C-alpha cells in the first residue's frame, strides 16, 4: 500500500468540480484516508512549491494557490503515487490528454485543478506538511 497527497486547487472549488474529482479517485478504488478543506497561507504555498522558486511563474503560482480554499486528500492504494499522477494528466495543458482530470477539465497550465505528490520522498514530506 502506498499513500499520496492530493490537493484540489482553488479553481476546483470555484468551478464546483470537487465532487467529480473525488469521484474519479473513488471509482479507481483508492481509499480516502483523510480529507479536509482549508486555505493555504503564502508561507505554506512558497514552501510547498519551493523547488519552483526561480521560475518566472512562481509569484503567480503562489497567488493562485492562496486565492481561495482548497481540499486536501490523503489517498491510499497500491502504487497510489504514480497511479494518481497518471490520473491527473500532464502539467503542460497541451499534453494533458482527454481521460485525465486536467485533460478533461483544465485549459490552463497554471490553473490545472489538482496537485499530487510525484514520488515517494515528496509524498512523505507533503503528507507530513498537510496531515502531520
Ligand atoms: N505551473 C505553471 N506554469 C508552468 C509549470 C507549472 O503555472 O509552466 C504551475 C502549475 O499549477 C503546476 C505547478 O506550477 O501544477 C507545479 O508545477 P510542477 O512542475 O510541479 O507540475 P505538477 O507536478 O503540478 O504537474
Ligand atoms: Mg509537481
């Protein structure tokens, strides 16, 4: 069993897609271990995306992630980390294929509805950050 951290980003709540996004994880038979709604502070958003701090879009990304409430999910299942990444679709909006969450619902590389941990090391750090 593996655990991964998912965040439904502010546009997911604004667009009222929370239920449909969570439904996909349930349909995949992943287990929701924990879940809550909250608002990311600027400090936490900067920490969460620290690896991108030199990118030109960093300030915009932090502003977006703190622009409204988000939903945090602790998901569990076999190979959950890579499985959920596949379900999200690619970061680049033009590469996010239909059938994925981003491919079906997002039309922006920034406002792309969902975050998920990308490897075991980051999953452990992110689960501790938001559910520790
Ligand atoms: N992002 C952006 N512009 C880019 C690349 C990424 O605004 O050119 C944003 C987008 O919201 C993305 C987040 O920064 O989800 C984190 O980027 P990362 O490369 O880690 O992509 P992810 O892991 O979310 O697919
Ligand atoms: Mg990432």
